[in-house]
C-alpha cells in the first residue's frame, strides 16, 4: 500500500506521473471538479445571499463514486498531495477536494506541475506549498457572480423573449458582435481613385501632389491628373534604409488561440483540447512525457531552465549571430505570471523528433509552439528597404522594395510569416523612366470587418474581459444558443442575438458593458492578491444588480408568440408557435383558457419489416428526444430496440442483426461482423 496519495485532475496524466514517482506513490484522478453550487435556495442560486453570500456546494452528478473512492484512498494514505492544475480553477479544485474528502491540514500538501516531465514532477514533490485561500476566494467569487447573473438574466430572457441564456462575459462578447454589425449597416462607402504607373519590373503609386498628400474622390479628379501626366517619370530620390523585423513574444493562452486560428484554422476549443494533450503527456515509446508547459497563462516569461539550453541550441544549429536578446514584456503581469509562457518542455524535442508519435493536428500545433518559442529567442531579421520617389509634373509616385540581409528568427518562423524579397532595378537620381502604361482604378472604402474567432479573442483580451481560459467556452456558447451565425469564418448576429443584446442594454446597460466587466475582472484579481474582500465585492454588485432584475421582470415587454395563420379548431383563436421543454410546438393563443395543442404527425422513417409481426420497424423518439426503433403496430406489437435493426438475419442463430457503435452485431447471440 502506497503511503503517499497524489490527486490530479486528469486521468491521462496520472499514469505518467505515477511512473515518475515510483512505488511509494499512488496517483489518482478527480476528473476535474467534484462539487458545484447547488440549485436550491432563493432563485435556485445555491447561495445564501442574506448570510454573506455563503455558497452551498453539492457533489456534481455522476461524481458520487469518484468521491467515495477518493475518500477510501485518503483514509489509506499517510500524506495527500493535491496536484490539480496550477491556476485559480485548479486551486479551487484542490480546496474542494480537501473539504469534501475531510483532509486535515497536517495530512495534505499542495503541489504544482507546470510541466509533466520527470525532473519537474520530482522537483514539485520536493517543494510543496499549501492551498492559496485568496485564489480560491477569487474563483469562488467568479463562480457565484456567474451563477447569479446567468440564472437571473437567463430566466428573465426566457420568459420575456424566448432567448436561451445570458452571462456576465458571454453577453458582453455578443454585444461586441452586434455593435460591429450595426457599424457595418450604418457605414456609408466613400468613392476614391488610385493611379499607378506600371513599369516592366515594378509599379509606382501616386501619393502626393507637390508636398501635399493627394486624395482623388471622383473619376473627374482622376482624369484631370491623367491629363496632366507625361510619359516621363524622373527619379527624384532614392532612399536605402536597413530595417529590423523583431520576432514576437512566446505564446500565452490568447495568442496561441489567435495564431492557431489564423495559421492553422483551428477553433479555440480544438486548440485548447490539443494543447491539453500535449501538456498532459505523449507516449514517445521510450517514455511518456509532457511536450509543452501548462497552457493556461497570461505571462510571456520564459524560465532560465529553458532559455539557457535553447540559446545554446540556437548557436550550435544556426550560428552565434542568430542568438537574440531576451524579450521583456511591457504588459503588467498578473497573478498567473508564475506559469511562464507556453513553451516546449525540452528544446531537444524538435517537431521532427516527435512527429511519428503525434497526430497530424498535434504535430501542427506543437510545431507552431516550438518554433514560436525558439523564434522569440532569436535575433531580429534585417532587410534593406529601398524607397524610390518619381516626379511627373509635380505629381509624386512611390515604389518600395526590400532585400533580406539576414534571416534571423525567420530562419525557423518563415512558415508563419511572409518574408519574400521584392527587388527593384538599379536607378539613379534624376534618371528618366518612361511608360505610358498607367492604371486608373475606382475603389470604395470598406466597413469594419466582422469578427473572426481570432479577432474576437484578441478584442476580449485587449479590453480585459474574461480570461483566456474561458474564451473557447464563450464562443461555443453564443454559437450553441443561436445568437450568432458563422459566415465565411466570421460572426454575424442572428435576430435572436440582436434582440437579446437590445433587451439587456435597455435594462442593464451600466452592468452589461465592457467597462463594468473589465472592472469586475480587476476586482477578482484584487481578491486573488488579498487586497479585496470577496463577499464585499459580491454585496456591492448585488446591490446594483438585483433591483434592475426585478424592474426588468416588471417592465420588460413580453414578446408575442408568432402566429401560424391557422385558427384553433376548438375556440377559433389564432394558433401560435410556442417553445417547450422539448422544442417548438403549435398551440392555441388563448391558453390557459383553451389548452388545444396541435399534434404534428412526424414523417415515419421505415427501417425494415418487423421481425415479430406484419408491421414495419420505424424510427421513433422518446419524450426527451432520444431515438429508438419500434413497430408501427404498437401497442399490439411491443417490439422495441435502442440499436438500429438491419434487414438481414444472423448466419449463426437466424435472429435479426443490429448496428451498434459502427459495428454489425446479432441482437441475440455473440455474432459480430
């Protein structure tokens, strides 16, 4: 029996960590959170508002057996190491484990695995700490805030306009999308014209008249310029300038999501799911090891343990002149700075070395992380930029070119950043260049673009709304709620999304906005640092919020249900579309006086002849929408099957076959194709 128990969140990394620690340690998984707020009490919030916002926690459905097993493991151990993820959510999970499992203060230690490698795991065990109560309170405050806002506003919107939900950050993200759509709708395009002189090896764009910038607003203005031009363009000046291109910082959570979206086409949820696997451990044959550090971080800092061997690797592989200076971020680091940036756990595990052990998408994301990290430690790229100004009767034309002098970080990162040379011919000042090939084109200014997933994440980060680890969930939610549609990889709000935003702004404009949401994030950070009292922050919020909700329940106009154009056969009132627990249905508008509900006869999907009578096996649904297969002669024939029957008989026993989990099996014996 192991004397030491280690509890992690994920089952996939428990075996890896157990191998590193040896026989004196047993490593088990809580599979994430084991408890959450109940749905009892006032408004079903699971929070005692009258007594300092005291939360009432209950086991999450389906976690009863896990809690039971963990209690048994705790009882049999001498020391419990709580090793949930190294962030606020992980800190809260550690506290819930300690509290729910009845672990005493002298019977536990808190450890943090920033990377799942042999040395780092052993080092974490040697340097335990205790649960940070301030981080726990910060997470707890966030959870209570989200519960109050989510439950109260969702109930309001469901009853008034039929919207599905609202949320503290979700609704602000939706407002950004709706506001952008209104900017697009209100945009008035303005006409403008460009004139380009075309030479055999380059093109030059008109940009000035004498010393003033020139803007051509109409065809007549453009034609006037054309009438003033000759075929002779005199080289007025040639400027050669060496410019540096600096590499970007290593990835934090939000920039990884953005870059994976634009360069790899990965949705944020997919990026985080793959990154989680890379962090938790990949079987490389000789060992199972985490390939990247923890992927939820706001810090661009890299530890010396990585920087020193990485710089040596760069020097040995590419040369001393490719080694760059270590970047210092100007951004104020928040409480997650201890996590470092997202980086490979070893510079020696190049993408090519581990490629055979990764899926295609895992390889793509690991390559991006590896190369971005290494590039951040490499020297600037240097280019020679040439700018040539031509004069034609006081109209000034400009062309630029560049030649790469030194690749620098682009040696490894050129797959993700353009670095093509544009070479201009050798010209001399006052040289005459001749062409009569002049392009005159009409253009119109364009409205601001709709948000892509990457642009929305960048906007949320820059505005200080939410946390990078929540962005994927926010985006999934507004899509699932039918608040937005995705057109050409861009978000367009639906009618429901617009109506939801408008109603929230009508009654909660001072609470559901960028500024208030950002200020709340700062309050949560202050709680994490021990500078704010958690329930005082909640009390200030609730004092503003609850009166608005009550007012909205009273004053918000209820949306009339959509009429179908039919009349009720029982009372003659219009039939309308209503929404119920299992979807839309058609009923009388005079409810509850008239309780008529139109029964829609669903089109029957015939699967095969019934094996037990002369009826047909058809696809049916339970009240909760789950598909099963039954006989058309029900209730006379009570044949039913969860698995889809196939119109073939088993060659071994003669009974009908079924399709189950993509395989064909016998409904009676063990036969399987």
